[in-house]
């Protein structure tokens, strides 16, 4: 059979997590309209078995944080994770949603890829929102560079052309063993996914400058046959942010908790008791101790 690892890279908010969820067919990575939603590497496992072993394939997709100019140690960690993934992958998917001349982010990533021998596919996302002429120009700019095995357009949100991308990646996979059981869709522990779901709801409920300074730590996690008890701490960087997260009479935090609890219940198949607390940790994004404690380290 064929098997291998696929690194998915691109600027923040280009749709990498949405594409991963579309490929796997389940939500395993959180996605919002906020840049830099993904902070860790998330592995999604795509397995397709056939009676003919030579047609079977397992691809482990690695969703990475958006590559950007770091402003703090957390940003440096996130960019480092994405760049290091290029060294491990058997194929790379570089996602964009505009032309290479649109900004420095895509130029920087393109320059990185030119020095890497790993087979690369350029994916133009959000084609359902892109005028035909803009897509034609974007396609031509990237195709003309001669760096990519394929240049294709998709809509990660609707799933348009995602099957074509999967087919192209299958051709690039080397012969190899199954790395994970066929029914496994991610190697992320449920405790980690629960924390990510809570953080996603915070990003969706909160505006202004607060989201990038929010982190979630699971303090306790006790899973039973009928009830799972989860206690989580939401860290923010300023006292004023704490008030915004909690909201008037605690309404905003209650809304976050309710939405997160309902989604975690679907994930686990049990009732969930979710307790949320908010604590202020000034400048935690530049604290080695806090970054280690929250798992933001290779």
C-alpha cells in the first residue's frame, strides 16, 4: 500500500483547518474567521483500503499554524512548527487565497518551498468567492514558477474539488505501512480536542483584541460511562480582558461554556459537566514557563 505524511501550510486564516476537516470528513481541527486560530500541529488521518493492496492508501495530514512574522514567543513557536513540518512531509500542500504578488506572506513561503525537494501542490482556496479572471491570473502566476507538481482550485468550505486534491496526493505517496488503525481519524487526545473546542468558542464569542491573548488549560478530566467532568481555565493577559470574557452577569462565559459543552458531548457520546474559570496571566505569550505548561513547545 501507499502511505505518507502531508504538510498543509499557508498564511493565517487561509483555510487550512477547514480543508483538513473536509478531507477527513469530521471536525478534528477548530476553525474560525480569526487569524492564527491554529497554534499546534493537528494530525488528521485519511485511510482508504482496497482489496487490491496496491490501491490502498493512508495519508496523515499535518495542519500547521499560519506562517507569519512573530511578535512574541508564542508566534515564534507557531511559525517554527509550520516550517519544521516541511522537513517531515512526503508531500506539501501550500494553500493561498490570492496571487503571489498580493503580499509578503505568500512570497516568504514560496521562497522557502523553492529550496525543498519534497513534491508540492499549490491549492487556491475559496474559489467559490473568487472571480474567474482573478483565479485565472492567480493560477497562471503560480503555475509559471515551475515549483509545483499541480496547481488547483478548491473550496474547502463546500468541498468543491477536494476529491481531486486527494487523488493528486495519492499519486505522490510512497509505498509504506499503515501508521494508524483504519478507523482512527486523529491522534490528538480527547483532552486536547476539548481544550481546542473551548478556545474555538471563545474566539467566536469574543471580538476586539482579546482572542490572540487567550489560552485554555484543562485542569482536570474525568471520563465516565455516562458523565465526563471537565474543569478548564481560560487564561488572558489583562484584567480588562477578563471582564470582556466573563461578560455582564457572566453571560458571555456561560454562552461559551454551553456551546463548548454541547459540542464536546457529541464528540464523547456522554453527558458533560464543564466548569470554566478565567485567570489573568500578564504577557503569558512571552513566558517560557506558561508556553511549556500549555504545550506550546516542540
